[in-house]
């Protein structure tokens, strides 16, 4: 397994920078482009949540990403020390497509991650929050 660690601080402009580095790592490891695309979307959604909710939009807080690539899957762990998540419900996309006002205004990031990844998890212990997800390389 190839493992690489990436660190950023909690500013939104760093999300694109770390995604570019992770994409380069994935390409070097011959990860299929459709998997890379899904991973990029999920990293963006997860990091947006960390910055907005865990760190309450405050800059300068450390976020570590650990990416592991094996012959069968890619694993992503996002480690941070902000406010722990309190809602562990799996989101659902339930609204009337004929009524634009019934569409959800937020919370879709978790739905997207759960939909694109093969597994997702979250834990918080001793002040360390870990969001994890993995994607099979070949479905």
C-alpha cells in the first residue's frame, strides 16, 4: 500500500491546492480517473464541512489528510481538532422535484460523500475528529 500525508490549514483556498496534490499522487499510483474524480468531490465536500462546522470558519487550524492506495481501493482519512460532529444520521435526498422550495438548502455534502464512496465513517475521541471514506478502484 502506498500512503501519503497532506496537511493544510482551515482556509477554503487550500482545498483546491490539496486536491491537486492528491490527484497527482493518485495519477502516479495509476488510480482510474473516475475514482479520482469521485475522491476530489468528496474531499472538497468533507473539507468544506470541517472548515465551516468544525472550525466555524476560523482560519489557521490544522487539517491532515492521509491517503492510502492499495491494489483494490483508496482510503482517505481527514483528521482535525475542531468541534466534533453531533449528527450521525445518513442523509437522504427526499424532496418533490416539482416544488423547488422543498429542495434541501444544505447538508448535501454528506449525502454526496455517502453516495459516491463504498464506505464512510466518522469518529471523535480525545479531541481528534476523523472522517474516513474509501472507494474501490474497480467496481
